[in-house]
């Protein structure tokens, strides 16, 4: 039986990246595997910001890393401009790398402590042989200014900068190669609240300035809503729900999405606080539940939830898809 | 009104480092009533964790402490000097952020709880273990009799944190300090842990100090919220008052900078300009002035005193937000294009909390 | 100017933390140690041209003459000048020590980095090699090599080098694994750098630091190891002078009782040198550990 279905895949010429039936596993111990991502499909249109949200163990970071082949993919395709990133190898894979760049979670660990930041930022240009001439110097300076780091500090090393500044250096590094897609893996989770806004604003500005498409991974529901056009909610390696950011938060259909929105410290007004009382612990990803993976904790289960895996279906006329046997009916919102 | 349970008065904590003397806590004073839940909110470097550790006598020996801490009439610092063994962990206990470092990885969970009971309460082995099972049940751990024999790594993060809470409650404390107790866990687990702490607090009539960087957490759970910045306590008020009508520009700035779930997607966020304050040899001025849109000359000349009504609301600012004086100050700065500290400002975006 | 552009202009002016003023120094003792190492190395290199006695000249002075007699540090049983013999002995002792460790670091380091970076089969094979080398009794290995080849200077140096491969290699491997997991290495891969570039530009500058500290310590160990080999008669053959051999010469029972200086001068030289190397190695390790962590 196929995974969660291809319903959300759009037939749109603007689609830049299409992930189909992605499966990723990690070996653990002798015989067991962790089913990190178990058959998910989605696409990203050019110029869009797609947010992926979920709790630990849901597979969101694994999805991000798999797209750029930082982990190996068990099966599935990642279609980018006619090429399948999942099956490229060697030099072919390397050649496509400049198009898809990444921002990492830990700003300090993501910069080589022994290198000057100017070298860190220009590494991409150096790798692809473009450091000759003043053009590259100008580009480095332009990038540094764009992220708000004075170029005269280019000779300093990462430990001399704050967390927020390091993250901005990381953004400059990613942009040096003029990528089309920028994958942001929890880019503000390790930063202080007062610095987060700065980095998020810079990402928005860079997106507009350089015409980027963003894939934004985070566990923070408010942050994800703020930056995204569309959002995917994941649980234990599966997609629960996909939809437009505002719509999804206003009319969440999947019980897990609703539980998330009810659990945040200042719960979303669109759900009832009691929906956050999901019992039990996260099941083991080594032996995930059969049927719907959320069945061990959902308040609305029936027999079918334990035997048959739900397939993605469109909900209403909106660009919203749910994988659930009993998606919650939501009336048109009554925001007072 | 009864005397407050905890009185902290003009607390200063300093650490000598290779770069100089760090003023981690720089004149903090507050009180806590019995049964009250106080939230202390601040970012890294604000001094909130150091304050908690000072209350719990957990500072390194190089720390220099000044000021007084009085708990239920007892001078806590005097107790520390006399090396009191059965105060911390009994009357006043603490729950830390990372359950893996609070729990000994090579000892069973039940044993760790029982240890506390044997040491402080003088219980024998079997009584202590029985109580441990009971405590695990009280903190909502399923199958407590089985869990009592498990090692920390066999439990999930949320369950481990419950074990830590059980340990903290074993000797029936009057005050529980929770330092970022839910920062390391997922949001659904966080909700249940905070619900648990709420329930336990009410059942036992315990007071609590909840330290967090997450304003939302403080808002949902606390009676009063205090905001710390640069080692100082800059504002304290009952929760709803703080969130709807704050006085300190830093509180205001924090509220404007965090993305809110009600805001539509792509709402432009308002960053707080500038860098965190210098804690080594801090100048005699308002710590927030270099980043404050209201800043005027007076802000650079002295540290603002606490104004407002003690016990009702307090704030330390010369030109507070949501007051006429503060509004005028900001308007003057906008007209000039910058504040007295050289911070450039333009007309702020409309819309607030 | 929008608020954000203004804010970025302000940020751009912010000074990153300037820590040159508060740089942790290596300490006076470190420089004294380095001074000694440099002095003894120079003395060893320049020995033939220094204005000291001929170390091989028998009956340079009265046999078994004590310290501060006609000869600065006395003479040995054959009347040879002990001071001169010690200075010349440094040539071999330091030579095999340094060369040995260089062999160990280059071969061991390279293998360790390859094992740590590529993992998989390469790691299994190389780790097995290290494991085998470590399990083999060191002196038996030395015996085998010198018995089957010869006991020339180069062979002895090579022997000491081979003995150093495994410990250094394991450290290199562990450090490489630790750094390979850091996000900056993943970032380099995402940018499209090839493995060779990642190893040289990203890993090597980080791995070299702990290895450098271990290298200094390793030199000390090699020098002492040469002494042990001398006691087994496995040090450099013939009339070549080394500290180990001098110590053995001076350790005949009668000499130790009555003319202790013959053994103790080279012992002192070895002790001071190894102490200096250990201390320097340790200081380098401490100093660089601190620089690594940000804040």
C-alpha cells in the first residue's frame, strides 16, 4: 500500500521541488531500524516558503537533510528541475549543490572555529573556483553588508561573534552561491528571543532580494506561521496535514494539529484547550503503530484507525489536505 | 496581610573571571507571598538563573554575594554559612532544565528519590522506597512500581522530568524553584508538565518561582511576573497587568518582538536593536538605555529606582511605556531621528500585543 | 530608511568581542621549557662545531674524574669527557625521538583521519591495524625489527615511529570523528566541497591542535624509549653516542656507587628535556582547549 498519498502534489508549472514517497531509515543496533520518514510527498513552488512543523522525532529535520543528501534515502524521489536528487551520485550530485543551500540550527557549531569569517563566507566561491578578481571580493562585502555584519570584521573568527551574528554569517555563506532553494533547519531555535526577530527579518529580506524559495523547519508554531506560506505538520515520520499557513491555524482539521495548537502556552483561539490533553508517550520510531501512527494518543479513534493507514485527502475547496479517518469538522471561523 | 514568605533585598552576585568581575545580579529585590506563583522572565545573561542558584545556595565558591535573603523569617545566607544540612532540599527545592543532568544515570529512579528521603527525613530503606512509588504516582507516572526500578535512560524526557519533580517534592517543601523546567521538552509534554506543577502547587499550598525565557509560559501560569534584564529586575506586576499594560520599555519590546499565533503569516516582526548589556563593570546607568526608544539624558546618568506600588506593581524606568511621560520621550526621539544613545529610530509600526 | 535597514546599519557598527587584550598567555614556565628544548636542540645540531672536548677521545682527562675537575662534568671510565658525550649524545637521542614521532604523526595521523572521516570499511581495517599494533608488546616489536634489519640510526628512528603510529592514530581518529559530526563540516559538504578539500580545509586545522600537543608529549616518550632500548642493547649500534647508551655505560655497579656523575649527567639531560616537552605539550593543550569554546 502506498504511503500517505499524493493528493497535495500540485500540477503547477511553478513547482520547483517535488518530493514523492520519501522514506528514510537509520539502522540502530544490530537488526533494528528507526523509521524516521515513512513515505511522505509534498511540493514547493518557486518563491514560496514551506514550513515544516512537528515535535521531536517527527522526521522534519530528516526530510530537510535528505533533500540535500546529508542522509541517505531509502526510497522515493526528490524532483528538482527534472533531476531526481535522490538518485544522483558523485559529480552529478555535487554539481547541483549550489542550487540548494542550508542554514543550520546551532550557529556556533555551524562555523569552523579556526577560520576567518571572510573565508567561511567565501568558501562556496572558492570551491567553485570563483575567487579570482575583485568581483568576488565585492560579492563577499555585499553579502556581509546585507546580513548586517561590517566587512571590516572579516578577519575575525566565529568565537568573537554573538549567536545571532554567527547565524547571519551562516546566512551569508549560504547565499554566496546564489542558490534557488534555501533550507532552514531550526535557524532561530538556539537564539535569544530578542535576536530571533532580527534573523527572521533578514531571511524575509534575503528571500525577497535574491528571489529565494524557502523550506523552513521548526518546532515553534508561532515562528513557523510567521514565516511560511504553506505549512506541513508531521508526526512520527508521517504527514498529518498540509495547508496554507493562516488557514491551517484557523481551521485545523487533524487531531494532532489541534493538539499542538492547544498545547502552546498561549493556546490558539481556534481550538479548545482540552484538545491538548493527549495521553501517553510518543511511540517508538523503531516499531511505529500500525494503521494511523497517532492512534495511541488520539481522542477520536475508531477501529479503522488501528488497521488502515489514512491517506491524504483534500478538505473542502481550500488548498488543505489531511491524512485522517476522522478529520475534525470546522465551521467557518467565528473570530469575534 | 501576613509577612511575605520570601524576601530578597538588594541582592548582588559577582563572579571573578579572566576578563574582570561579572555583575551577574546587580541589586535585585523582590518578595513572594505564601502560595504565590511568581514567574521570572529574562533572556540569557539576565541573571535569572543565578538568582535561583543563589536562593538554593548552589553558587560556585568564587561567587561574591551581597544583600539579604529571608525565608519564613530565617536569614538564608546565615544558614549557608552555618552549613545547614536540612534546609535546601527540604524547605526550598529546585527543578532544573535538563533532567539528564539532574538524574544520576547509573542509579535507578526510585533509589534517587529514596536517597533524599533517607538523608533528610531519616526514613529507612523500605519506607523510603514505598514513598518513592507513591510520589511517582502523584506526579502522574504510569506504572510507578515498575518505573521505580528503571534507570533514567529508560524513560522519555517528559517522564524523567516528572521523576525530578518527584524528587523535589519528596520532603514536602514550602517553596519550589523551577529553572526552565520545560525548555528541553516538546510543546505537548510541556503543557502536561506545567499542568502537573499547577496541580501539585495547589494541592500542597506550595509557593513557586518559575524561571523561563518564554513569556507565553509565564503568562499562562503565574500570579505575578517579574522581568529581568542585565542583572536587574526591571518590572514586576500581576500577569495580566504586565501583558496588557506594561511600563518598562524592555517588557514592551519583548512583547512586540515575539511572533504571536494570532498574527497573520508574514507579519513583520520588530527586532530589539543593539546587543545584550555588558555585565563586567556595568556603567552607572539604565542597563537598557542603549537599546531603548524612550532613552533620554537622565537614563545615562543614573540607575532608575523602583517606582510604582510595592506589592502591586513595580518598575524601574524614568520614562515608562504607556505613560504620558514615556510617550513624550519617544515622540521627541522620533522627531530627532535618534535617541540620546545614538540609536536610530523611525516611526514604529502600528499594532501591538 | 526603514526601521530594519537602520537597525542593520547599527548592528554593522557593533564590535565583535575583541579578546586580544585578554588573551590567555602560555605562561613564563612554558617559555622556559621551550627555551630549554631549543637550546638542547641547537647544541645537538651544532655539536661538532662547538668549543667542547672531543667526545671520543680516550684519556681526554684522568679516568673517572669527578665534576668540576679538569673536565666540566668529569670523565668516564675511559677518560672521555662526560659533558661532551652528553652534548653529542643529544644528536642521536633527540634525533630518533623527533624523527620517530614525525613518522608516527604523519602515518598515524593520516590513517586516523582517513578512518575517522570515511568510516566504513576503511575504518574497520585501520582500526584493526591500530588495535594489533597496540596489542603487540612494544619492546618485542623493537627487537624483531632491529634483529631483522640492523641497528642503524634510521632503523631505530623508524622503530620508535612505528610504535607511535597507533596511539597518535587513535587520537586523530577520535578527534576527526568528533569534528566530522559538527555542522560546519556538513555545511562544507552542502556547498559542494569535495572530500579532499573538507579534510584539508575544515578538519585538519582543528585536528592538528590536539595532535600537536600529543606530538610534544610523544617526543618525550620516544626519548625515554630510546633509553629503554639501550638497556636491552637495541639502541643505535657501534660507537654512536646516545643518552641511553651513556646511561648504560655509566650504570656498572662500581661506577654508580663511586662515580655516579657518569650516568647522572645524561640522566639529568634526558629528564630535563622530557620534562620540558611534557610541560610544553600540556600547556599547548590547555591553551588551545580554551580558545576552542566560544562563549
